[in-house]
C-alpha cells in the first residue's frame, strides 16, 4: 500500500531544503509539457504522458540528492549497454541504459544554471515515441 495519496501529501513530508529543489523541478517539468499528468508512483512524484510514466523523481538515494529519472515505462525493453536513444550535449544526463537516464541535483544553483538545458532535455525526451 502506498503511503501518500497525493503529491501535496508527499511534498509536505519532505525536508524544506529538498522540497525547494523538488518544487522548482516540478514547476519546470509541468510548464515545459502541460500535457503531463502528475501522480505518486514508486513513492515519488512521477509524470505520465499518453498513459506511460516518462519522468520520475528519485529522492531516497545514498547521496541525498534530488534525481530525475528519464524512462520509458515498462513496455520497452532496456539494453544496459545500448546507445542512448537521445543525445545530450549538456552533460546533465547520466545514462544507465539506452532508455534510462538520470539527472542529479544537489543545489538550487545547479538547477537555475541549467534551466534552458533542462527544458530542452524534457522536450526532447517526451518527443521520443515508445
């Protein structure tokens, strides 16, 4: 059973420093692609486009960082050593497979310094057909 029923419930339970980072990224994601719907999945905010989870926060990690996971739901098989399906010239995405990338943020400055690149990454990612 999931602990949080709404995104607001989840966010209200975060420490303030992490909440600030999540709020900025959440706003950026939803403004970049208004067709996304938001829900809590895997005990974190997740963003769905056309019925598929495509972006999910990872907030419970050893680094204590705020991570955004770019993924393609469960339908498409991952190739761990495959070539990423999307080029990233910003260097923000660390690819763990051909269809799973991770962006890691630890400060507000790291987000603010990369807003343009983040919007491009989100747009490019969501344009990829499953």
